[in-house]
């Protein structure tokens, strides 16, 4: 602020001095515009109040040094009052316009910074494979971007303490997904920025990241089930083939035993084949039972 006062005084002094050589080419009363760059400069850099003060100081200097009678704060010609009043009005309007441009510039810069923060958080939370692991990097990025000594993002509900304040992060339905912990000494301006822009953005990103984790888990489970079905199908095909072989032998031997032309040795061999294939079939069934228990 002291620098602004010094620059204002210096700018008015320079403009006052610059009017003297210009009087040879234009009437003094029309040279008040020389002060407007000073008013515009101060308003742009330090705000509307210093700009208004510069405008009033310029009007006083213009009256004192260049409007007759000079070296007095009086005006002899009433027409000069009109010129001075017009200058003051123009200077005030110029101050407001400069302040408006300065405010828009600050808002644009703030919007750009918030967009950068959102982009950094999105990279950290959405590029990682697991949200819990990505929260540490996102917390660091947030602390650096906002100029905080620390920042922590924890899933679920959390409580603050004597050093940190807890800010809930909820989804669109009002369900708390995570908690943002920031220092209690956070400046009011940054705290307002966190609540107005960072918290909604961070809540949405955490919700998306958690949904991504859920979808990935469901995809892994679906792939495992599909693989299990494929294994079961292959196993059933193999088992059905292996079971059919002894069953075919048993059925064929049973039909052959009913023949009257068989000798005692043939009947003994067929009976032994039925027993052997039956034992083989029983062993397969036992293995299938063991497999189902596994």
C-alpha cells in the first residue's frame, strides 16, 4: 500500500510537470487527460480506492498548478469548473473500469489455477490402479497447489483434531465417500476456495475413482467366473468321455453273457471284464467326488 501511495504521488507529479510544455499547443483546461494514465495505472495495480485517491489528487494538482488563478485552490472562470468536474467524473469512471478489469483478471487467474488443480487431481486419482494408493499422491498435489503445509484425503468418515479440520467429501446422493483434512491455520481466502471449488471437484473425482475400482473388481470376478465355466465345461467333456468307455464295456459284456454259445472260460473272462470296468468306473466317480469337494 505504501508503494502504491508513493507511485501515485510520483505519477501525479510527472503528469503535472508534463502539462507545462503542452500549454503551448493546447489550452490548459483541456490538458486534464494527461492525468488519466496515472489514474488507470494505480487502479489497475492497487485497486479502485487508490485509483479514486489518485483521481482526487490529480484534480487538486490540476486546479492548483494549471487553472487560473494558479497556486490557489480556487477557480475564477465558471467554465473551468465544468472542465474540472468532467475530469473528476472521467477519472472516477476510469478507476472503476480499471478495477473491473483487474477483478476479471484475478477471476480468470483463479479459474486457471483451479482447472490446473482439478487436472492434477484427475491424473493422480484416475490414472492409478487403486484409489487408496492414489490418494497419497493426490493429497500431496493438493497441498502444493493450494500452498498448504499439509493435506490428507482419507476414504470414509474421519475426524479432525487440534491441528487439522475435517471436510467431508460426499457423492451426489449425500453419502460421504472420503474426508479431506486441512490445517486449522488455513487462511480464510484459501479455505473459501477449498469449499467452493476444490471440494465439489474432489468429491466427483473420488466418486469416479471408487466406481472405477468397483467396475474393475467386477470385471476380474466376471473373468474368473468365465474361466471357471470354461474349466468346468472342458472337465465335463473329458469326464463324460472317460465314463462312457467303461460303461460301454460293461454293457457289451452284459449282452455277451446272455449268449448260449459261450464257454465257461469266455464267461469267466467277461465277468472279470465287468468287474474290472466297474472298479474303474467306481474309481472315476470317487475322484469326481473328491474334485467337487475341492
